C-alpha cells in the first residue's frame, strides 16, 4: 500500500515550523492591537486634557521652587478673607449669619 504524497503544509516535518511561527505571530498581533489602541484612543484622549497655563509655568520656574512654604499661610488667609467677603455679599448666605 502506497500513501499519497501530502501537501507541504501538512507534512509532519513542517508542523513544527508552523507552531514555531504561531508564537511570534501572536505577540505581533498583540503589539499591533496595543499600538492601535494607543494611537486611536489614548493619545487623542490625553491631548484633550487642558495643559497647565503658561503663567503658572513661568511663575514656578521664576521662583525656582514649586512650593514656597513661607508664603502659603499668607495665601491661605487671603483666600479665607475673599471667601468671607463673597459669602457676605451672597443673599442666600445672609440667613446663616
């Protein structure tokens, strides 16, 4: 009995080649999917977030420090005074005085 010749893609010696090629193909498909996700979804989403105003960037670089702890209490007391004056001007807040 004579066996028919198998096509080259079904031959036993080529089966290991196809299994070897499947592993890198999986990783390439995953990398392609991640690249598409990044370029089509995440990158436009990150562009839509507002950037830090240039005046704040210049003020931070001019002082040399981002957090000036010496002026922080003065800034907080100024904020408190402004909030109190706004509350005094608001007619809805007058009932709580």
